[in-house]
């Protein structure tokens, strides 16, 4: 749990700081003009690249999981929990 | 055996019972009835849009009435009550208490829904499920609009009463030996979603009251002619109804947490991360409401804040998906109907979430605002994730409720057709949105791409319609004449079946 919290905190910092930085970077002084429209499109393309990559990996993993760990797979073996008869579930 | 349907009891005994499984059964039957009523309206809408021009609906106002009641019915009268059905059935058993904390309040919360539903259906309002002001104030015909407002008011009170009951049952009535960390994830999902309801619904209750007084001409909160602002209504509405999405999706994920470990024959990979993700989702659900309103002239900073707030839901959603994948890993998965619905639900949850990430980014949001992309996106959530999770769980609890097994082949056909139909309708609607077709339109120009994609979506909807008829036949036939279930292991998983059957609380 502590590791998860730590990981989430790091990810949040990595995402939030650059984004907020972009949002507020445009100062009033001459020469500090920042084209927010370009930045936001840039952010969008980066996010979509991440979303599609992660999507492909997760979808592929799920399809493989369903094929490999199906009950009828030749290599399927009883799980260690079947002997106890308690799968727990969310309980 | 104590069974609701197998053991004959007079209907009135179930109807006027305050026992949690009886109330749960009433919720279930009513929500399924409304699923078919709302679904029939969806088929009507899709049939109308098969070709450009008026086909079977006389005019645009009738069309508006149909999709208003379709949306209102499926959200408030199917999705919410079906989650309550599962919660009523299992939460007291999971926390090892004899009933809900306030059984009479529980029955009252249920019995507020039929009058609310009747007001919505008898009125048949035409201002969309968002009750779009200023139209809803100035020119939406009464009494339909007023009936809708009163109907929603009643349903809102019912939701709040139900939420209070779940929170008190879980936090105060759980067995003394059970720590809060030991409470099962399904019950945690109801705790999280009930907390959201308590915070979110009062805002909409206030907005409805303001809408009503505006309609009566007493006030002008949202009426520009009287100095009001329709955008203020948008804020109030979405402050409630963006979190409401999570109120619906969190219990559906909780249901998947019940099904996936058992059919994978493994315990859940990480219960603590599931709890953490539920709580996190409940919190961040309030940080994203204004992403529905990027096009209303918000400042860049506001838009950025709500974009980040929306994206904050991604890590929590990712934790759930990771948990499911890691649970299935190294398992011995039995692909029976409930498991198929759950896996289909996760796959579509992921697709819907990816669309949500794109929506949250304001550049694309401006392109897709009020187009069919939005329709495809939220339907992929409500149908692809929430309804899939719920229907899977209905199959899962079927032997527990009736003592009989449903027909497995029919269940699988139901899933396959629904999965194909859902992809055909809602993926196509995303593309249709990118082609620029606005949502909520009765007629459209005969642009070849628009016509073709509308026809694909309509065919998909008809496939879903056929699958739902199979579902209905399966439910009715199997509850009366299905094979008696092995009540301790109806799915042949070799382990114990969720909760010991003997744990079912006696009727009172």
C-alpha cells in the first residue's frame, strides 16, 4: 500500500508540475510569450501516444491471458488455492 | 432452502416486505423492466436515424421526448436501481448483519422509485436528460417538464435515503469482529458510491428547485431575460452528474471484483489497492465536472485545472484494470457467462477510458463537443462497462436468488451478440462524431459517410435488442423451469460459492 501511494505521488508530481508550468508559463514580459495552443496540442498528442501504447499492451495482455489461462489450455494446472477450496474473491 | 422465487410466497408478501433480499429482488425486477422500456426507446431512435429524413417518428419534438425519456429511464430507473438491487442483496450478508441498518427506510427508498418513474413516463418531457435551460424554463411544454422535475426530485431523495442506509450498514452494523479493511470490495464499492451520492445529489436537488421556480416565473436563476445565467445550471448539474458516473461505475467494478477472482480460481491480486482506488475515484470524481463545459467560454487556466482533474481518474482506473489482469494471471479461468460479461466489461471500460482521456484534452474536446463522439463515449461507459458488469452479476446471482440455473448457452449468446452490437453502435458513433455529426438531431443531410455509419450503428442496436430478448426469455424460463442449481457450487468451480448459502438472513 505504501509503495502504491509512493508510486502514485511520483506519477502525480511528474504529470502535474509540467502541466501547471505550461499553464502559467506565459508571463507578461515581452519575449516570454508562450503559444498555449501549440503546447496543449503537444500535450494532447503525447497523451494519445501514451493512451494508445498502453491500450495496445493491456488489450494484448488480456487476450493472451484469456487464451493462456483458460481452463481447457493443455498446460492448465489447478491453482494452489483450489486445494483449499477458498478463492477468497473480494472477501 | 430459503429462496425468493422457488419457495412460493404471495407476491404481496414480497412487495410489502422490508427484508433486504426482498427489497433487492423488487429493485432487480423493476430495474430490468425499465431496462427494456428504455431500450425499446433506444431502438426507436436508432430506427429513425437509419435513413435521413423522417422515418417513423412524426416530428422533432416527439424525437426529443423519446431520447429524453430514454436517457432518464436508463440512468435513473435501470442503472441506479440495479446497483441498489445487488447492494441490498449482498451488503448486509457481506458485513454479517441481519438486514440493512434501516429496513423501513430501505423499503421507502424503493417505493419512491415507481412514482418517480411514472411521472417521467407519463409526462414524457422533451428537454433532454440535462433539462437544458433556458429552453426548459421558457418554452418546454408543461406539465411534462414539471412532471420530469418532480420525478427526478423523488428519485434523488430515494438515492440519498439508499446511500445513508448503505453507509450506516457498512460502517456501523458490520460484525464487531470485522475490521473495515476486511469488508469485501463489493461492499467498499457501495460505501464509496454512497458517499459520492451524499455529497453530489443535494446540489442537483437545489438546481431542480431553482429550475422549477424559474419555470413558475417566481425567480430567474437560469433565465437570461431576468438576469440569470444558464451556465450556472450547467455547473450545478455537472457537479452532481459527473460524480454520478462514478456512482454507477464503482459498483459495477465492485461486481467484477466478486466474479473475476472466483472464475479465475484465485484470490484478488491486491485488495488494498482496490480499496484505495475506490476511495481515490470517489474523491477525484468531484474534480472534473467542468470538462463538460470547455466550450462555454471558460478561461484557459480553469480548463487546464479541470483537464488535470479529469486525468486524475486515470491512475485509479488503471489500478482496477491492473488488479483484474494480475488476478487472472496464473489462474485457471472458467469462461462461463458472468466471467465473459466481466472481461468484456473490462475491455470496453478500457476503450471508454481511452476516449475519456481524449475528451479531457481540450483541443479535441472543442472538435468533438456536442457531436456523436460524446454519445459514443458515454454510452461505451454506461452500456459497455456499467451494464456489462451489472448483467454479468445478474447471471452470477441468479442461482442464489432462484435456486435454479440459467441456460448457459443462451447466456453466452446474449453476451456475444451484446458485445458485437455494443462495438458496432458506440465505436461507430465515435467516428461519426469526428465526421461532425451533431448529437440530438432528428434529421441529417444525406452525406454518404453519415448515412453508412448511422446504418451500421442501427444494425448494432438491433443486434443488442435481439440479445436482450434472449436475456429476457432466459431469465423468465430459467427462473420457472431451469435446472436446480447446486447451491454450494453452482458454477462448478470446485470452491465455495461466494457466501455460505446458510448465511442468508431469515425473512422477517
